[in-house]
C-alpha cells in the first residue's frame, strides 16, 4: 500500500514539467518541419543557450531587476490602497453600489489605453510606469476585497450576532477572515496585471531598462534570440510571482472551502 502511494506522489511531483516539455517539443517540431524559418524562430536549444549566457554574463540582470522593482512597487501601492478601501466599501454594500459603475468601468478599460493620460500627468518617468500599473492592479484588488466581504457566509455572521458578538468583532473576526480567500484571488490577479502593464509601459514609454524595453529593442535590431530569451524570462517571472501567492494562500488560508 505504501509503495503505490510513494509512486503516485513521485509521479505528481513531475507533472508540472509536462507543460514546458510539450512547449519545447512543439517548438522544435515547428523548426524541424520547416513551418517557421529559423531566422524568425531559433531552435529552443539555441534560445535557451543564449538565455543562459545572458544570465551568466549578467547582461540581463539590470533589466530584470528594473522590471521586478516596478512590478513590486506597483503591487505594494495596489495592496495598501485597494485592500482597506475594498474592505470598507464591502462592509457597507450601499456605498459600494454607489461607486460600482466607476470601478467596473475603469476595471474593464484596458490600462494601455490610459497610457497617454498618465503621460500627460507624470511625463516619461519611472513614476509613470508605476502609477499606471498600480492603478490597474488597485482596481482588481479593490473589487475582489469588496466582494469577499459582501459574499461572506451569512450563517457565520448570524451565528456571531446571535451570540452577542460586537459589530467590530463580527467585522474583524468573521467578515474580514471570510474575505481573505477572495482577496488573495485578487492579489494573484493584481500582481500578474501589474507585471503585464509594466512590460507594456517599458515597451512604449521611454525607458532605458526593463524586460519590456529589452524585448522591443531586440526586435527592432532583429536580435531574435535575445528577444525570445527575454520573453521566456518574462513568462518565468510571472509564473514565479503567481506561484509565491499560491503557496502563501495555501499556508495562510488553509480553511478556505471548509464549512
């Protein structure tokens, strides 16, 4: 009985590798079958080799550090503003409904469409990139935090009220704790959104560093290996950020989904 369980656990451990291997296999198949010219899509081995070279030489680190800094700064602003405001609005549903149109309107508007507005306000600076990324991420955090509070299990709230628990403790110990699962969904979505907006801003708003700048610069000089290597680093960064929040969610909100 123990041996099959160990085998199952070992097999599950390797499951996350299937997707990347399939991607690399399809990539190599496209090259081998001449579906795409190698000059436009280098073989995966050469691209990964070039990526390793940029990591070892340190050529890509300044751009990676700039993107990580802008993303984390934008996300931190979104958390500081979005979580308290979302919880406050969610605890007073009438207040949330009064501004729901504005939240949904700007949440549904592509942040890239607001780049000209932020350019007029902040100019071509790092503050511009962080501001527009934090704006888009804040709306996601606010929306999920508010709905997390509003959708808290009514039975638990009623049980606490029947037992004579004060409104403050009902809010702090029931509503707030119940909203954490939804809030973490918002946080994971927000950090991904912040990264996407930062990359786009680095591409199209004057920038000297950043993965977005590196991607567009490599494309313009037709350095396709460096372009694809930078894209792979960007994808890996997004995956790692999402993974960190998944692990934190499992550790901190272990009661999620339990009655």
